[in-house]
C-alpha cells in the first residue's frame, strides 16, 4: 500500500528527503517562519460515509486543515496524513481518498510528504499541514479593539443547510424543484481561503481572525472572549447564498438560526478598524461587514434580529465536548501499525479544538 501511495508525492525543491524515509527536512528561507497545524476527521464524529464518497472525505479533511493555515495568513508547503483504516478499505479505496486531495494539491502546489497507517475500526484522517509566513507577520486571534468592524469572507449557511436536508427527508422532498447542488458542493468540497487571505492582509489591517469551523456564534465568541470584548452582529447583513433561501422560506427557518450554528464553513471571520471599510470593495473576493466590536461587562456575541429583538448566540455552534450529531463513534481497539507504518458533522459540525484564548468555490 505504501508504494502505491508514494505516487501522490510531487517533488518539491524545499523538501530535501523524498517519501520512503522515516522523516523529511524542509529547507528554510531566512525571512520566513514555519506554521504548523493539525486537524482530525473521524468517521462517526465528523462524517458519515452514506453522505460522502471517499474522494469527498479526502478533500474535506485536507481543506479543514488548510483553513487553519489560512487563518494565520500562511501559504502551505506540504502535509502529512495519519490514516486509520477499517478492514473494508483496500488499497484502491485508499487511493480514492488520496485522489480527493488532488484539486487542493493543484490549487496550492502541494502534495503529501509522509504520514502513517494503522489498522482500526473506522476511517480516521489526522492531517498535519505545514506552511510558512513572513517573520513576525502571522495573523492572530488576539488584537481587536473597540469599534473594529467584523467582516466575513464568502457566504454562510450552506453546510448547515446540507445537514438539515440530510436529516429531514421530507424537507428535501419539498425542495425537489430547486437547485440544491450549491448547498451540497460546499458541504462536501469546501475551499479554504488560502489565496484570498494573501490579498486581504496586504490591503487591510486585520486586528484578529479565526476560521469558521464550529459555527458563527461559538467561533465569534472565541474571539470575543480572548480579547475581552463583546460583539454585536446584524441578521440583515449576514451573507446568505441564494440556494439557501428556499430552504429558509419553505422550512420556516430564520437565517440567523441556521447561520449561527452552521459549522465547517471554512470562511474567514476577522476584524478591521472602521476606516478600512472603504477598501473592501476594491478586493476581488466577497467580503461582508456583519457587526462591530463593543465593550462588555462579560464577553458575548449578540445578534440583532430582523424583528428588532436580540439574542445571545455565544454558545451556538458545535462544541466538541458535547455528543456529535453524527452519533457515537464505533468502539475503538488499540490501533497497530500495518505494512511497516511509516509513509512519507454528521458533517457541518467539527471538532477543531477549543483554542480559546477557545469558495467562489474552487480557485
């Protein structure tokens, strides 16, 4: 199996040891510093196989990991994959997972440089991404100031809408005359904002940033709590994709309820000084101001509803300490290495870890 997977590695002038060795080295550029992040994608916790094919599972697992790099303003160099494989996954099926990486590999000129394989009872992918950013310029979650404006990339709500459609068959049937493909596309093949953030950070003074992995409410709260402020957002300003509108109307669901809990968006949520608002229109990606940083006795996220009411959405979203909607994971037996080991929500709600202080689709 290892020999088969080695074909997915692409030579890189910065990676000194080819796949097959026990480790790799990456040559440094003096003006840059490395950024490393890790993300887990477990069957029964983060996805169900009846909702996604193996290629989509591969794509989404890598996109989720790369989104963490985007939130620092880093450019990816390579990644490592730790695979836990159940007995029903032979080498051809594993190659389907790796083929799912290809669109992201092509877009960002990356490829897997190693990893590990163990036998288990479910599919599990733990992806370590390695990128780089100019020294002392990595974007951070901390730094917002009172009066800063909250801005989000892209649109919100499609992953949460997909989850509803999977869970509520009757709702999907009532929407059979509408084009739901854009909803499921973002759910299955999200795109991290790697390229977009390079342009954004050159033009705007980003004072704090996070990617939306667990939901607008809880991820905004992580920013608010870390910085000691409250955040007020406006339901009327939330960017809803047109494909979601029929679901809201026919399902009797408010936009704020869906969007505040819709996880696995992988959009970037950041704050900028108010004077930077005039620059948003000059950038090529969709950017929407949705709220403002305000003082607060205790940090929280308040949403102003269309009807004039207010609601605290600080805890809306996926909390990895609660039971996931995908259901309990299969009981695990201790994994053991196979073939020598070394190798160079349901969906919509992911465990990305609580680092309190917590796509245009394809390029």
